C-alpha cells in the first residue's frame, strides 16, 4: 500500500461512507476492496469519497475496475463522489 494511503469509514443514514486519502496503487486498491468486502451484506449504499486522493496508478485502477465488474450488478450500490472522482474512472 502506498505509505500515505488511508481509508476512513463513516456510517451514513443510508449505508456507509469510505473516505480515501493519499496515493492509490495496487495495494491500496486491494485495501479498498477488502474494506468493501468486510461490510455486512445488508449494507445499503456504499459511498466512496475521493476528495483526499492524490495520485492514482494504472495497476491500482485496473485492480479496482476488475473488482467492480465482478460484482455482477451489485456495483449499483457503490457510488463514487468527490472532486477527484475522475481519478477512479
């Protein structure tokens, strides 16, 4: 994981918010995936806030995108927000 990467988890009224901070590399992507997979099945919406992202790296994006595609429709409950949303697309 990038030495400056972190995830803050906040419960929201309709689910969970994950606030990303730092650089997003391959290990950071796996850390985010693990955080999502640890959430209870009945978790509503998962909001990923990108305001704190700095640099993103191609391998990290590839890992994250493969995970999203593997959700087979379940990805609809994952919403990516924030000023750096384009960095995760």
